[in-house]
């Protein structure tokens, strides 16, 4: 994937986020989009080697519109400043976890897991952790998992997840959730409100083809955690 071309175009969009400029540079957008989609296709093929559930997934099932929905936003900029793809067996809007790649100038990353869960499913996942604690800990306290994604801290107030080199859990409760024992030794996992883990990468991480080996390592490291959660979530979808 020609990441340099994509990042260069996205920087131009950030400096010229208006329809007139975009129409004049539509060919550059199409070229950057084609490069990104080529990379997504490569990522899908690599994930299939260790996760057969996504064998039917196509590039169009994973990518997002570049045009922003500004109806309910104070920011009326018409275009996004990033390109992202979510590889998920049940589609981009599914509750179950999947694999995500994100290209944005100075904020590129790789992520795995669940970004948002309804309260009832979140409660079910927490209950499963307590019922099968040893299995859960085998998933999240592996050395490779902690190397790429760290421990369950959540994102600090007034700090963007994109500004952290890695993380496990975008949001967390200040205390133990109601109905769960506060003295459980692994209560930090119960406090998480999502089970998304991410690892920031450089502006040239996706350049060429070597990145495929690296994302495979990250995705494989997080897959046991995601499978644990998906086994619960799939009962609700």
C-alpha cells in the first residue's frame, strides 16, 4: 500500500477541507482511495489465514464513506481527515468485535475489539469474566497482548485515545459497576465500558507490504480476548 500517497492527500484535505478544492483534486482522492482499498484487500486476505469467519468479507463491507455527515455536528467540514476499515464477520455496524486499521496524518493505528456495547450485553460479558476468570486472564495477560495493548486503564480525562501509544479500553467507570463485587482482584476489567484495544503506528507503518506481518501479530495477540467477548455477544445478535 502506498501510505505516503494517502497521508499526503489527507494532509491536503486537512488544509483545504471544502468542496471546491475537493472537486479540483478528485483524481487525487480516487488514487488515494484505490491505494487504501488495495491495502484493505491485503489485510482481509491476511486475517483469513487465522480467522475463517471473515472469509466472505469484501472490501466494500469494511470501508467507510469519506464524506462526513454534518447534520448534527458543529463542524461543517464536508470531508474526513482519515481513512478507516473495520473487518468484521457481521459487518461494520455489528456489536461483535472485529479488526480495524486507521490512516490519519500523525494518528495512524491498529485496533481490535468492541467499541460500544449495550448495558445488558456489557453486563453479560462481565458476568462471563467472573464465571471464567482463568480463561479471561489467559486472553488478556498474555505477554504479546500486553506488549501491544497494555493493561485496562481507559483513556484519561481530556486526553484523546489517538494521543496514547497503546491502550485497552476507551472508557471506564470510576468505581466498580453496580451489582459486582468491589473486592474482586481483577475489578479493573469490570470497570471498562468497552473492550477495544489499540496500538498507534507511524505515518509510514503501512508502506509497502511488510506491515501485513506486523498487523497479523497484533491481531493474533488480541484475537483470544475478542473471541471471548464475541462468544457472549453472538447470543444477542
